[in-house]
C-alpha cells in the first residue's frame, strides 16, 4: 500500500496501540535474538541462560548470565528515531498504549511515559529475587558482580536473583498481559513494529485488535503470519518508516 493511501485514513484512525519487537532496537545496536545475526544463532549457550530450569539448576549458567547482563549492548545503546517517533505520538495524545516485547528500556529512555509502556517480557533494568520477589535496580546488582560476587544472592532472603525478564518456562505476569489485551481491544489502529509476530501471546494481540474492529499496520523487514490480515504491510527500514507513519497519523507530514 502506498503512503498516499495510508495518508487518507491514518489521521482518522483514532487511538493507536503500538506493539514493538527487537527490530525497533537493532538500529540502536542491540542484536535480535532470533535473526541471522542473532545472539542465539552465534552462541547457543545464550539460550540456556534464558531458560528458567537451567538457570535455577546450574550455578555456572547463572554466573555466565550475570556476566552477560553486565556486558549487554543495551547499557551503551541510545534510542533511535523510531523510539522518538512514538514519544511524539504519545505527546500528541494519540497513543493508547505502547506494548513492547523488548527488555532494553529504550522506549522509556527516549521519553515514553512509564504508564504508557507495557513490557510484556519484563525489563533488564531491574533484578528480581526468584524466592521473595524483591526488585532491585540492575546497576546495583551488577556493581556487586564487578566487586567479585559471581552470582549475587538476594540481599533480603539469600534467594537466587535474575533479571526481571520473562525467561522460557516462566509465565507472563497476569496484570501485564491484561493491560496489553485491554489496549489491543480498545484502539482504532494496531501498529506492529519490528516483530516477527511468531511469539505468543504478543502475536495474538494483533488478532484481538482486528476482531474488535481496529485497523492493522505491520512494519517489519520479514513477512509475518498476520500480513494477510493487515490493512498495510511496510517492509522498509523502521528508523525511516515509523517517523513517516507517525507524521502521517498526526497530519504533520511535509
Ligand atoms: Zn529474596
């Protein structure tokens, strides 16, 4: 679909719920897990660190996971033009919610409101105790790693800590999922950006939105299982495409 056609209805598409995946952060230098250049493709042991069973069972996996958190590209990454465009959308009053599969916190760093962002896979910016649930800012725990604790236990109960992200084998937080579902069911346009739409329940949010009458626009380099359902599919670079889409939606495109 051409930009001209989109320009016809984007300004009247009402409140917009956005779903973002790894593709929006690759321009910021954060590698995609599953893509050809992905972390798992290059280092299969990375998957063991992201699986709750092996994480709990194997101290060596945990030690490696803490080093990997300390060295994560996100600590030095800066938000890009696509993150900034979604801040514009929110400030213009057109953002219903910003659901993200990303754990890097770049939306908030770009200026998206804490209350607007729904992190369905959690965040790497906090650590969580798997026994008592205590949350600690990640930099505090990483400082202990730097000081020589290879697998720092919970300061309250001595339990095993992990980044506050959803690992394989862990359930999503119910209140977070509820908020995402509500946002998908109460928008005029659902905009999926940089996600392969293959991981549930994130992918199913598209269907929820369409079934409640929303339009669907997909911006992703590769085809997705929901392309046929979409009103528009844009397989162009996200850093250029998203600012353009937001400008069209806000009627501020040149
Ligand atoms: Zn604890």
